[in-house]
């Protein structure tokens, strides 16, 4: 797809047959030169490895922490059934909470881009960390007393979810931009793949954290209702969100420690609206746009929410639901 868009942009034919012939010719040409260029490639690889500094390697796991917990809405399925039962939420109200999380984490993703372009990495990370912590703490404040029917209302939870998802996505944006800026452009592919792998760890760690620390045992009759297979109160959910607030606060502080390593001119340049719109039509931008909108991450939150809804019909326990979501991750 990238090749087709790039060829079309520079005025070459975008006919699939023509492109196939060009790529086949290019492939045969490279094969004929492979034997003679093997030694040169080995020397070039050695030079490329020598160009990397130690601080660049340190940046990878730090930026990985910023992207790892950037999809908190995926954890909603872990406690959805208990939330609906204890707060007497309808299916539509429960789904609105998920939708607001997707609005903050997806629809409003242009906000961190504007902040980053104008103010740079440190400000973007601070704003994102503040929003993520406040959004998570709002859930803790609303649920710390255990909750009751219609208290708190679903709208306050939805707004808190939207704020937290927007903040965590802003942290993700800052981490990705930082790691891609710190390394030479030729490492873009491998770094993007590394960040994607680290992001997937978040899908695995969140269910494990909930299951190991906050989900009460089924034998604990004071905290777990065996008849409805749900929690008797929402204090464990409040504890889970205060832990998320602590995680977002810690990764923000750790992320700020690398701000001095980034280029000082980062984010200082500004472009006109026309230039910004032109950038959206190049091959890289179009490919990235389609990749984001067609990726599994876009629907993963709804998939985990569907697991919670299904578990209510088959009388599965929260532990069973958490196990399924963990396996999905």
C-alpha cells in the first residue's frame, strides 16, 4: 500500500501490473548484485551499530513504559458486569462509558499532536500524565465508598474514562515521538515494531494486575456474591484505578528524565494550516491513517467489553472473564 501511494504521488503509474513488473525487475537486479555487495553491507552494518549511543538504548524501555499502559479502556471488561449490577446501569449506559473512552483515546488524538508540535516533548508528557492521573483518580473518588445504584452516575464515570484515555494516549504520543526522534530514520521500522510489542505487554499486565491484586476470591462471601457472580461492592475497582493513577504518575516522572537527551529544537518550529493539510496527503500519512483505523487496537476495547457481556449470559465468574481477556492479550 505504501509503495502504491508513493509511486502515485511522484507521478509514476499506479497500475498494479506495472508496479508488479517494476518490483520484479528491481528484485532480480538486487539478486544479481547481492554476492558482490555482501562485504560492503557487513561493513556498513558495523558502522551503523557504532553510531548508536548508550543513552539511545536507555530511551527504548523508558518510552516503552509510556506506551505500555496507553489503552486503559481495554480493562473495562474486567469489571463491567459488577459495575452494571452494583450501579444498576443499563447496557446502553455501560456502553457509553466505553465509547467515551474511545473518544478520548482515538477521536481526540489530534490534541497531543498539536501540543507536541507547539511545546515539545516535556510539556506533552506533563499534560498527558496530568490528565491520565486525574481521570484515574476521578474513578477512585467515585467508587471508593463501594458505590450504590445510580451513585455515582454513569456520566461522571464516562467523563473520567475519557480524560484518562486522552491523557494516556498523549503519553503514548510523546513516547513514540521521542524514540523516533532520538534514533536515525533508518531505525523507524524496528523501533515502531518494538513499541508495538511493548504496548501489547500492557494488554497482558492489566488483567494480571486485576486478577492477582484486586479481584477477591470466590470464597470470600463478604466481597463476592456467588449468586450473581459479581462483586458485592466496587472498592476493588477503586483500588485498581488508584493503582493506574500511581502508574501514570510514575511513568510521567521517569519519562521526564530523558527530556534533556532530546534535541532542543524539538517542537519549536510551527507550520501553517496549509502545510499541515498537505502533509496529510503524502504516502506516509495516508498509510499511517489506514493502519491506525484498520488495526486490531481500534476494536480491542469493544472485544473485551463483549467478553464481559457474554460472561453474564453464561454465568461465568470475573476470574473466568479476566482469564479470557488475558489470553486475548
